[in-house]
C-alpha cells in the first residue's frame, strides 16, 4: 500500500492562498500568480516535483479547492453546473474525494477523473481514497484548510512544502490551529523560484 502525501505551495509567511477567493481568483487575490510561477513559467526546471504531484492513485481535496461555490450546491444560476476549475479533462486522472457538508452525485470527467463528494469528514475521505488508490499513493491536494484537517487527523505520511520567496500577508495559512508536529527532513532542493522541502511526519 502507498502512503498519504500532501503537496502545497506556500509563501514565506505560511499562506497557501491569498484572501477573497472567487471565480476570477481561484487561489485568492495574488495567490495563483505569485505562488505558482515556478510551476507554470519554469515548469522545465521543476519536472520531478510536478510529476510527483500528479502521480497519486487517488486524491482528497476541500470544497473550496474544487470551486468558489459556498453553501448548498445551487440549482440555478452561473454556478449551478460547476464542474471544477480545470475544464472537462482535469489533471488528476484518478478518483478525487471532495470534502463538503452538502451531498452531490459523483461527477465523471474525461481522462479518468471522477469527483466524489464526501460529507462525513477527513477520515472517511482518506479511507475511501486509500481503497481507490490500491498500491499507489494518496495525495491531499489542498487547500490549506483541508491539509490542516489532514495533519490534525494524523493521516499525512509525507509533507511536501514548495516555499516561494515572497510574503502574502493574509489569506489561508498552512498549520493554522494544527497541534505541534515533529517533521523529519527527507530531501530538499532550492531554485531561484522555490524551495522544495519534503518531510516525513513523525508519529
């Protein structure tokens, strides 16, 4: 059986998204552009790290990462058929378990991605993802609140922080309200755009 990993890009002051997430700003104001320049504009220099992010056999993500919809799923309006940020062929190509308080039928997409909506918490989502992944790894895909829940619940085995040399000053912070953790550094690689730090979560 694989392990549970978590990849997340963070600013030096610990934010994984800027404030005021919306349809226009999926990772909050200044979040997407500033935190992910290394992934999009310098992809050739970070092939190994990007490949690791998309190599899992199943994923767990939060409702806010799936989309800007809040509250119950709308029956009408611009967001009534929201299908994620990624178009009809999302990059996951595996089952994705979305944490939410509001039930919704599974959403089958092109390329092997199916979004399944989990209403009974992080442990249930992680268990279902492990079963779906088989011998492959499970990835906590984000955002910060979901990663914090997973760390609190003790389901993360390997944490991969991609630390970008800037500050955001506000937004969604990693480790917020998470109890003390002991982390063992497994590997690191630093480029001008980002420091890749991989830790084992010590239990």
